[in-house]
């Protein structure tokens, strides 16, 4: 039996950051090909891995969730790839204890038909990736003509109560940065159950090498956007995770995610990642320090989690 003190020790890294959020990739498969995708740190530019590694089974994921729950983790987010492509996803969601907030990040292409089932299975809420509301721009960014499916999925998620729904918008200079007002209007029209999450492009580890160089260099762009949000907001709150700030701008809720060259972001990171093939990944931006959980059970899993947590260190340090 793990005591509360032991659990706290296992989940606290050497920089006194306690893990409370777990992000589990349930598949590496995806039906889009977004130009900036980091694949949750998987692949040649992410983790070092066995060439013959395979996707974790439903049973492996469920057992891992149970161990994290015993250790006192507060929130679990399921990701991919595209998690809605996994046939046994609803069973995985049902294995998450009800006292844990469960969420899912999706590209939204299959959300309209699955939103009610996800809610009935116990899912708390969803994040939906949406970088543009222009059909042609959507095709350029994702490689597919699925914008209408995503918009339908957002409305279905709101209707099913998978709230608050967060729209993940990666701001791309010269591609979608002219749509900020359109997104604010879209969010404002749907009330506080829909939140716009402005995300800085992670231009690192070769993830954006295939992109037009003109799209790079978005750090200042997002910083300037946040200044404008702060100037025009009637309410500002700061989340514990990464010290992200959330602004109420003329009735639209906007959260800003600025991970690059941001020591404050790293100093307040409380997240541990699990890859789809069973590696605990201490930091999205680092590679070579992963810990495998394949074939482990019970106390072996706890030991692996403890090792991964101890491998954590901020990618960006305060000078």
C-alpha cells in the first residue's frame, strides 16, 4: 500500500515540481497531417525507441491509469495521434476513476458522431485542434478537407456537455494570424463553455523543418497578442499548470500557451507524458531520458514512474 507521503515523494521531481497531470497517447495514428505536428514527442525527432515497439494494449493503459490514480494524480488527458481512431477508446475512458478529471485532445474529425458516447463513458471534456476557419487554409495546414466535420464536432461536444471545450489554435505567421478576431467572435457567441487556447509554435527538434521559413519566428507574435488580450480583458486568472494566463476579452475566454524560451512555463510544469508504445517521457522537448513501462505491473510500475519523475528537469531555466 502506497502511503500519501510515499506517493508525494514518487511524484515530486528534484526541482520540487509535483506531477498532477498525466498525458497518455493512446495511438500514434492520425487521419490528418498537420504541418507543425510534434507527434507528442514520438518518432525520429522525439523519443529513442525500439523499432519493433507496439501500441500499448487497453489492459496496459488501464493498469497504468490505476497506478497513477493510487499515487494521487488529479487529471488525465488522452491524446494521440488521433485518439478517436482507437476502437477501444471508450473502454479506456471507463477505466479512469470518476474522481479524476479526464479529458481528450482531438482533431475533431470524428467528434460529432462520438461526443455523446464519450460523455456517457465518463469523459469530462475535450480540447479540439482548430487553427483556422478558412477552408483553403485548413487544407494547407492539415492536408485534408475536413473543416466542416471539425466545426460540427465542436457543436456536438458542447451539446453533449464535454465542457469547457478548448479550441487549440497554433498561431502561424502569415497563415492564420489574421483570424484572431474571427476566433474571438466564434468563442464569444458560444459563451464560457468554449475557450480559445492560443498556442505558440514549437519551432524545435526539427518539427517545423518542412514548413515555409516565413511561418517561423512566432514567439514575438504570440507575446504581442497576449499583451493585447491583457490590455482589453476584464478578468485575468492564472492557472497552476505552467502559470498559463486566461483572459476574458469582451466576453470571450482566451488562454495563452507560450512554452518556448519561457522559464516560468517550465518551472511550473506538473505534467508527465506516456507515449503510445509505453515510454514515460519526462519532457516533450527532451529525448534520451525516457523510461519504459512495457511488461511492468504493480510496484514495478511505481518504480518506473519514480525514475521518470526523477529524470525531469526544466528545458528552459531562468537566467
